[in-house]
């Protein structure tokens, strides 16, 4: 299936993907559904993998790795990897999540990552994630509108517009009903909203990973329909772009002789990690072994020795795709004075002298070449020196595997808000460059 031909078509599909992905677990299962429709084969990490060309994927918890092995691939064939992440800042259900007082039912939650707390106030919210039963079976669950963080009325806090202070423990427990918490169980609500089977027995739930997500549908707006507002654009915008690019690449592939721009076709890989927003230190995060595990098994299947695997990694390249900052018109002083990225100005090339982003001169040159050949504009992002810089999976991947890496992404306003803002053009441009990258030897 080729990429959408227009940015308008791409942004509508991105909205559909985000709507289907209220948690990282939903994001990878929706990606897997699309990959299956495109002819990819799902593999189980516990099984042996046949050594053959083709299109495959694996799911590990809330992470997904998908890849296309060309016919001409050999033991030293490099990997072209688009890296992204499936999680977003939010709130996660605590143990014993059913709490409340004064006639209200509330949910006990922990802060997940670094959400803009005030942006979650006075919104209709849902719960979504996975339930693991005592027998080991797993189920996706997602409610409809269920919860709300109600803000205190201005009559009871006359200074609220001067300084809003939210205590993460006292003020960030959403309401979801009325009654005595001793007589109800929030897990029962989740058990009644299980994908595929309708419901399960709440008493059989042994564990759960459940987060809060916004329920408002994504929307295109603006004087010329140039803006796109949605939850979880950080970083489903990049996961979706990489997914669409890999599906398009798998459908087209290199010529019969394996030839692509730059030489022999690389092995195209989408690595959609979980837990980036909380440091990536998990078995499904970029600090974990998931990507290396898959790359080693692919190389082993191609008959690689230990030395040849190192050759393959040396020939590899990673485009770490994660959302970045557009210049804010009301806070321009918070940005670097000479670099002001704008919405619909093209994907960002993200640069940091202290390697919070993995971009170096080689990566910048390769990115410039790709964008030129794809006829896609790009813009550079660098932080103001007095503003701490965030980081991505890029430096982690480069450090773990020694793979050359460049950091890029779609520019946003309102990053880490419950509802973020991007331009309509930029996600489509990112997908176009990613598709070209998958078939270009570095």
C-alpha cells in the first residue's frame, strides 16, 4: 500500500490511528493489525525464526519491531531503522485504584512521565491499557468517557489566574462516579470493556497496566485547515509515519536485483519502543534489549558470524523520530533566537551539543540529502542555552548498539498537553522521508 498522496489524507489516517491507540498496548496492536493487512507475518519470540526474505513483526508488551528483509540480504547487510515510541505522558492506575470521599468515587493514579497537569483539567477522560488474568491471558481494555479532573471554581480560589498550584497527590485524583468506594470496584468497569470478548471476571484479574487518555476526537482546524489538534502526537505522529513508510516500502520493495539508491538494499526496520517518557529503562524500552535481540536474530538467520554482525551494525543507520518544539508566538524568548521552527515548515533536524539528541555532522548531511531527494523541506531545532533540553531514544540506541543516529521529528506546540498541536503538512513529509530512507543505503 503506497503512502497517502496528500497531507490531508495522511492527517486523517493519523487521526484514526491515534483514536485507536489510547495506550501503548493499543498502539502496537493497531500497528500489528495494519501490518497484517499489508501482508506482514507476526512472529513469536519464543519460537525459532526461519531464515528468509519477507516482512515480519513482533510485539513485546507495549513495543513493536517490524522489518522487511530483501531477497539480496546477506550476513553483512545493514539495517535502516526508524525509531519512535508508543507511550505518552499521562496518569497510570495505582494498586487499589478505587478511592473516594464525601460521596464521590475517585481513581487513585500515579503521574506517568511529565504531563502538563493543567491541560488535563475539566476534560472527559477514559481508561485504557491491558489486563493480565491469573491464568496468564492478556486482554486490551478501553472505556468510553468515564473520568474527569474537576478544577476548583474561581470563587473558591480568587488567585487561581495568578498562580495555579496542583498538588500531584491531593488534586490529581479524578472523579468517575457517586457513591461509597467500599461498595464498588473500578476494576469491574475495566473488566466490562475488554476488546474482542466483551467482558471478563474482575476477580480473575492478576495485574494491569492502565492509563488515562483524552476522549476528544482529533481535529483539523485553522483559517486554511492548516492545524491538527490531537492527544498523543508525542509520539504517535512519528510511530504512524514510520509505520506507513514501512508498509509502503514492504509493498514496493527494491528491484529484482536488490538495487536501491546508494547500493544494496538495507533491511528496513521500524522500532516503536515503550516507556520513553519515563526513561526507557524496561524490557520494551530503548535502554532494554528488544532492538538488539531482533537485529541479532535477523543476522543469525542470514548466517552471520559475530564479526559479520558487527559489520552489519557498522553499515546501519537509525533515524530517531520524536516530536520537537515549534516556536511559540507568545513565548518566543524561550527559544533559540536564531532558530525558530514553525508548523508546516517541514520536519525538524534536532541538534544538541551535549548529545541529548544524537545528531552529528554525518547525520545532518544524510538527513539533508534524504530531504532533498524526497523534495521535503526541513528545519533545524536547537534549544535556548538557558532551557534544559529533553532527550529521545536516539542517544540510547547509538550508545547501546553503536549505530549512526540522527534525531528528527514533527514540530509541535503544547507538547505534553492532553491535546497537542501540529501542522497538517509535517507528518506527511516525515513519512515521505522515512519511506525514502528505508530504501537508501547510508
